[in-house]
C-alpha cells in the first residue's frame, strides 16, 4: 500500500472541496486556508504535476472569455483513482489517531 505525501493529500482534499472551481489560484488559496501557511506556487504546481502523472487528477483548459487576458485556466478534477487514494488516506488517518487523547491537554 503506497501512501501519499502529505502535500498531495492536502491538494486532493482542496480539489475535492473546490469541485468545479479547482484551478491553480483557487487551489493555492484553499491549501493556505486549510493549513494556515503560505505555500510557494512551485511546490503546489510540482505536486499537482505528480498527481496528474500518477493518474489521481485530470486537467482541462477553460474556454478563455474575450475579456480575459493571459493563458486559459487549467482546471483540476479528481479521478476515481484519486478519490480512492483520498478515501484510503482518510481511513489510515482515522485508524492511526484512534485511541489517542487530545494531545493539547496531554502536554
């Protein structure tokens, strides 16, 4: 059983949360909201590339409206394999943390 690196797990969750609105900037904003940390875009895009290469996400380009300048947006969608990995990550996390008391109180 191969486990996802934490950043890839966080990204898959962000894409799942964003649904049809999961493109570069919104994914970065969701990750920063969820983690409370600022991330370098290179680390995010590198991990997104790995997720695509491994078949966990697929991409599609937006139709660029006439008033929009620059490149078209690239949207990310979970594949079945990506959703399966996310389900596994959730279950493993639940199992590992089972029977652990609130660590804030245990200090």
